[in-house]
C-alpha cells in the first residue's frame, strides 16, 4: 500500500488460533500488495516471548516503514513489543478487536501469559477498532485502551469479534481505516 509517497510493508498479526481462510486478515493478504502474515509456530498455545522473537525477526528482515495489522490477542502482542529495538521501523498499527488478556472472564487461560497488558502510549500512529458486543473485551475497556495507547478509537457497531463469524468478507470499512491510518502515519513521518 502506498499513500502520499509512504510505501509500507503490511504485517498481518493474527490472534489466538490464527486467522482462517474466511477471516478478513487472510483475504487482505491476497489483495493488498506488500501484505505478509507473520507465522507463529503455535497459534493455539501462545507464548509471549516466542511470539515477540518471531515478530522481531520478521521486522529485522525488511527495510522501510511497517504498518502492523493486528487482531485480538495480537493487539496485546503489539502493546508488549512497541518499544523493542527491532520495532524502530513500525510507523502504525491497526488494532482490531483487542482481547482483554487481563480479564479471566473475557479471555481463555492460554492468553494469560500476555498479561498484564501494557497501557503506555504507543510510539507510532494507531487505530483501535472495537465492536460493542465483542465477547473478548468490554466496549468501554477497548475505548480506555485506545485512549491510553494514544490511538484513534473506532466504534464498529454490533458485529461481534470482528472476525470470520462477523460475516465481513474482506471488510471494506477496515480497508478504509487502514488507508486512513497509513495516511496519518505518513503525515507523522513528514512532520519528524
């Protein structure tokens, strides 16, 4: 994707279980140039340290600005990794349906290794998208995370966990939000 002379690599970061063939993340991989999935060894048994090391390695392999496209548990991954040295080329993150890893009533036990969820401001442009009826995060908690992370917040309405079960197809609204984020990141890059 290129917006205002800012060519970016898009790194797709699925959450727990990965993103299946009908998930909007998987669909984006097939239609967005420069869009690559970061493959984790164990999608069903996440390990924060391992997931960070894998992502660090992918970030170190390329040059130029990167925008992260995270879903669910991967939003917590972004919050944990944001200030790591390998992440210096990250200019933006689209954080969709963040899972509340601090809540045992909202998320399964295998996500607890991502707790506590960092709430410091992110050092790059970010947008948090949350549904009003997401079973994995209370709507007000998602809004609070966006505020603490210094991210724009988007109310996605009543569409569940914003995944394949939400019936979004390739989620055109999400692609619009991604383009807006890349443009915002480009403006930040020009200003610095």
